[in-house]
């Protein structure tokens, strides 16, 4: 089975279509001299499983996980699962599946964008992964939502203490953990310094190197941020071998 990154045509507001994806086959020349930040959240797909009330994902058994991977990845399923078990020891079956599906839907595309921007050898590109986990428990399970899709929005605008929704049946995605304020200060400052200077930075946090090959420096954003070189590199290499 061959696994391909998403492609096709991109619709625009007036109903017409762009002739190709902005980063296919290469980074756009129009923004060649503009720096770029690219990101994913560590547990992107957890949001969509929560939203769709697919609680079976958060309580997966070995058989359930293998069944899902067989259906989605065919003959590559066992290879993918074996590598992820090795690269993420001690992780729950639910988190393994969330990591695998997040890679396919979000992470790989973000890496491709960062690498194509870097290949222009012009303005810098900065890669980050939002890793701060929401402690919200997915209703009907014992599973934390984690660093799911959209949970970073409150943090980039530093509004994690705004009053939450009035409906108690719809709790805030970001949860109530005490480190959320520090994480929000870090992330919002990185965004604002990037907007002002073209280079993201935050007081008390490590310097953020531009993304470049082969290092692949990535800022892991949390209450205490850290720079990791080629995070989940074994997984990246595996996906590269499977994607045409």
C-alpha cells in the first residue's frame, strides 16, 4: 500500500480553484523573502475523536488498534505499529493511535512545508510543536484530551483565564492545569516577537534556531519550552519510506 500526502485543488472564496497547493511543488516565490512559522499540536487528532464522540478510540484494545490500522494502512500497518511502540515506550494504545493519525493528517504536511521553505535559502522558517496538554478528561473515558487540535488558540492570544463557556456540558478544551498561564506567556510572546522582528523569542526560554536540514530544530512549546532536533525522527524516516 502506498501512502500519499494530501493533494488536489484548493477552493477559494469565489468558488474557483487554485491551480495547485501553495507549497506544491515548492514554496511560493511570492513570499520568498518573508519568514514563516510552521507548527502542529502533539495530539491533533484527539480533538476530532472527542468532537465526533468516538470514545472507542480513547479505550482501544490491542485488537481494536490493530483492526483500525489494518483498515487504514493495509500491509504497512504492522510496520507502523512496531516502530511507534519502539519510539514511544509506555504510551497507551489510544495515544499510539492518536500519534499515528496526527502524523498522517497534520505533522507530515507541516514538515513538508518547513522543508520546502528552507529549500528556498531565503527567509527563515521556524518550526514548533505545541506540547502543553489539556487536563480535560474526555467525557465517558479516563483519557486526558492532551495537546489536541485547537487547544493552542487560547495560548497564542494569552487569554487562558477568560471566563469559560456558560454551558457546563461544554467545558473549555484547555482544562484547568496551573501551568497554562506560563505556557500562554511563552507562546504569545513568541508569536508577538515573530510578528515584530521576524524571529520568535520569549524571556526565560531557550533561543529558537531556524529550521534547517539536517538538524530540524523544533521548539516544543510548554510552560518550560525546549528545542529538540528532529523530534520523533525515527517516525519521520518511516513515513518518508512509505510516502510516494
